[in-house]
C-alpha cells in the first residue's frame, strides 16, 4: 500500500466515523466527545487493515456490530432501538459508497496525468461522504428517536432495514470484491443495474421510515382516543356524582329546619339525652354528604370515593395522604387520568394476589415548582417484572410529559411502586418549546 492509498483510506474512514457518530449523536441528542470519534475510527481502521481488500465486504457486518456496541453504550436504550439505529447508520454509509462506486464504473478512465488520477481517486470519496451526509440529514429531519423509544414498535422497522442491509452487502460482495475497471458494454449495463437497485434501496428506506411514522402516529392516536374516552367517562362520573350530592344536600337543607325544631323540643322538655342521640344521628347523616378523602380537588375526591368502594368490596386497604396544589396548571381531567389509571392498575395487581395483605398507599409532596406522586401497592410474588408498555401507564406517561415530567416504575419485595413527577408551574402549550 503506497502513501496515497493509505491517506485516501484514512480520509474515507475518518469521514465515515465522523458522519456516523455525528448522525447518531444528533438523532439521539447525545454529546459526542473526541475520544468517541477516535475509538470508532481506530476500530474501522483495524477492520480495513486486517481484512484483505477482496474481502472488504466482510468488514461491513463487523462495522455493524461495532456501531451497535457504541450506540448501546452511549444511548443505554433498548436493544431494538439501538439495533435499528445501527443498521440505518451503517446502511446509509455503505449505500452512499456503493452508489458512487457504480457511477465510477460507468465512467471511462482515459486520464494519464498523475495529478488528475489522484483527483479522480479523491473525488469519489468526497462525493460518497457528501451523499452520506445528505442521507443522514434527510433521516434526521424526517425521523425522530422518540418514535422508536417504545419497546415494541422498533421491531416493525427492523426487518426492512435488515433486508436492505443484506441486499447491499450481497451487491458489494458479489460485484465490487474483485471487479474489472475496464469499461465494456456488458459491464456498463451491469453497473447501471446495480446503481438503479441501490437507488431504489435508498427510496425503500425512506418509504419504510414514512410508513413507520404513520404507524407510530396511529399508536399515538389510539392512545389519545383512549385518553379522551377516559376523560369523557370521568366527566360523566363527576356530573352524576355532583348531581346526586346536590340532591342530597338540597334535601338535607330542606329538612334542617325540622331537625332543629325536634332538637329544640327535646331541649325545652329537658330531654338532654334524647337531644344528644338525635344530634349523633344527624352528624352521621351529614357524614354521608362529605368525601372520605379530601385532596383539595373535588374531581379527585369523587374518583377516590368510587375507587374506595371497589377496594372495600375486594378486601383492599386504601390509604391516601395527599394534598394537591390548588394553584397549578394541571387540569382536573389530567388529574383524573393519572389517578384513574394508577388506581386501576394497583387494584388489578392487588386482586391478583391470592392471599396476604392487600393495600394501596398514595403519597404526594410538593417541592417548589414540582409535585411528586407515589403509588405503592402489593402484587404477586411470581410476577417480579415492571411493565414498560401499556395503555394505563402510557396515558400517565403522556400526561407527565405534557407537563415536563416523567414516570418511573419499580418492583421491590412484592410491592410495585409508581413515581410520577410533574412540573406544576408551566403551561402545557409551552412544553413543545422546551422539547425542541
């Protein structure tokens, strides 16, 4: 290997290293350090020098493994998310060099000057790197890592990416491992076909990304629909409960004069004991007009009263120790979504416990502009897993992210803990500004 070929390979590998890690860093919002580029460049250079030239295509799967390891280490995301990002990153890079390689094979080489030969050797590398940058830029502008953060949906995108990657690997291994540089009609037709196939592969990649975005949009629409359904149900429950309590209060106010007359009669007759007994009965009647829990939010109080009845029917102890902030940006419906989903999951988990203590504890604490909610409940011993996806938790997560917060779930000693952090000082309309 002469010095020109050495530096040309260094240019190509350095360009690939910078573009690939830059793309991963931008799409995953990770700050890449210089040592990350150096480590990755050395790994690529090791692949290039250790594998013979005619078997360079073998280094592509190794490059994919290195990229997966780098993303897995830096992103610390799920295996499916890291795998999709690694395949897309390496595929676009290899496809760019494959397209330029096909075009290069279609061009007649009649240049004799050494300077022009060097320029003709450097130009395809620069063009390939430029095309690679363009592909990454298009993916970055049209695709968001948020779409593949879910544990289940990335596997929908992985098969077409792997298929395209395998096709590109096959084309490189069968046509560019030891190809003649002398143009001929048959060779020109073959390379034109290869160029067309690779261009179609790039088109299929973006079509797959677009289709995947539509699928993710469908999942989000389904979640929003479920959330709206819960909101409508919460409104109906609130209206029905409010109407019932209004009727009871109106009836009590109508009869209060009669109750006072009876007590006044007992006192005038000197029947103090009878008056006390009557007052006790009257106090018991007024208790029915108040809520068993007082959180500061009537809608949440009504919801907790309904869930308390369900807990009592199933032998579950419900302990609530919260005071919700009166001045905050959360709407009553958002509070209902959080409490309804969290309590439904907790009650279901307690009912799945065959014996022993069944209890649910709800704690809340305000710290400055943030409010922390904690739901703790008993669950089955044989199910020590924390759910990562589901309509209930997903709805809670949506509300938390709507207000600049987050949720965490943990299983510990037969107990399930759900922590919800909310920023109660910012408006939901301003969240999009903070996330961009």
